[in-house]
C-alpha cells in the first residue's frame, strides 16, 4: 500500500523562485548576448563609416576627383553615403566630408595643398635679362631655374663668394614670367587682403584680455571685427577670422591656433608662438625669436602705390632675427614699377621652412629650407643697393621634408595632399 506524501507549500514556492531566477538569468544572458552582437555590429558599422569618410576624402584629392571640379559631390559605398564639400581656408583648400548610415554620422575636416618632390626647384628666378650674383656665405642646394645669363660669383663689402660650387644641383633656364598661383587662390588672397566685411548671418566676437574663443571647422565661420585689434592675452582656436580695418597686433601672450588674420597692417611681436595665416595689404612685421608652426602663412598683396620707397629697411614683409616660419610666405604686386628696396626681407638667423613666392625683390640674409620663387634678389649693404645679388643667404631644398604640403601653380602636376586634419 502506497502512502501519499504531502509537499509543503513553501517548497513549491522555493521551486518557483528558483525557476524564476533561472529564467531571469537566461533572459539576461540572451539580452547580454544580443546587446553584445548589436553593439559589435554597430561598432563595425561605425568603423566602416569612418573608413568610407576617409576614402571619400582621398578620392576627392585625386586629379580627376569630382569634388575638385564641382566643389560639392556625393559618394555612396555599401549603403554609406558621403558628401564632400570643398572650400578655401587662406592659401589652402578646405575639404569637409560628412558620412552617414541610418542614425550613424561622422564628419571630418582637412586642410589640403600640394605635395613636393625632387622635381621642384630650390630656386626659380625670373629672367629679367641679368645674372644672379652670389657673394659671401651664400648656399644654394637643389635644382635652380635661372635667367639665360646664369649665375656668377661676386663681391660685396670686400666679401667674395666662399663656396666651391655656385649651385649644388642642376641648372635650367627660366622664363620672363614667374609661375602664378592657382586662380582660385589668387582670388581668395585678394579678398582677404582687401577691405571686406564679414558675411551676413555671422555673429561677431569681441576680444578682451584673458578671453578665449574656439570654433569647430564643422561650424560656420565666426568673425572678430574692429578698427584696431590687440590680441594680447587672447586665445583663439579654429574656424575664426579676425578682421581689422587698420591694424592687428599679436603678442607673445597671444594663443592663436589655425585662425586667419586680415588687416592692412599686422604686427607680430617678439617671442610670439602660434599657428595662423596672416593677410595684409600694407605691411606684415614678424619680430625676433618668433615661432609660427606649420601650416602657417604670411601673405602680403599690395594694390596701392607703396609709400616706403625712401625707407628701404622697412620691407613690407619682414621676418626678424631668430624667428622660424614653418609654412608659406607670399608677396604680390602686379605692376611694372621698378622697386629699389626689398619687398620680403628674411633677417640674419631667421629661417623659413617651406615656400617663398615673391613677385618683386627678396633680401635673404637668413635661410630657406625649401624653395624660393622670385622676380629678383636684392642686398642692402653699407648704404649701397646691389640688385639681383644674394649675400650670405641659404636656400636648401633638401632640408624640406617630403611630408610638406604647400602651394600649387596653374600648371602644377604635383599631387594634392592633406596638410592637416582639423576639428
């Protein structure tokens, strides 16, 4: 005879509790596994969006890139759509790429210029039917494109040419026309160096001591405007243009990163450090022991008749002793007017690492680690003016790194490259 055993209600509750716990744990593991798979897929897709964004930028840099021609183009790959827009930021192209897939979005912004290679000259001297005379400790390393009259040793203040070779590279003949910059860059230089008002809809900023402003290159440009602007103890970063109707003054206490300065006169005081582009129509003066990091640019575009002809020591674009400029220097003045003073002066112990393009005269007492394109040279010594003389100056193209990205000319065959990733 079988006896019936009663199970207490508490035991059933315990069994149900255990079952519920197991069900919750199983559900948790299922949700965790599902979430892991979901986020892994999302992470992989996000990486694909980033890769597609980078690919689209590189595609736009190709010589046949549609974005170069249309300034606005779309790409699509594996369901990921990317729009690439091209603009200008000073002397550089500015590309912005926006990629999206469903709710995933990624944007990037880059400065773009032209690469350099061994085919580019260290020196291009326009053919004005007179030779280049070198004296003192002058040194030219790299290929040189010179007038038909060539290059000769000379003597200034009793100092003859000390080198054993006039050019450490090949010599070819130049023409009576100095290579011109790209037409769109020319237009942008004239715009930034001329009097202009900020675009409509942009809220101007007002700088004051110890103030700090920043603006992403993925946002509309912000402007600082005024008559005379002193940036002492001011920090400015990113997509900002400072516009003054008379003068901008930059101090060693200023912290300027990737911005643009535009004024008739720009004064950069001793010991200033930063990364920026400066555009002026009358004068840019860089003091002593300044460091302008890559990719900086100093651009002077003169339109009116110059008033400093009797003051030859006041070159419109002047770089003081001990200063280092990493980037680009440009002087423009489209006229047949004869100039009897230098328009760009690189003082003793000053260094330019990059490119110098001058449509008039250069007085080079320091060194250029890169290339020089100029209408002529000039040396001012002991009250005398020596035309087309290079005295104690150094041009060394071999010291320019292959990664340098800079200017392009209308007939350039150099590839476009990224100078800097922005933010």
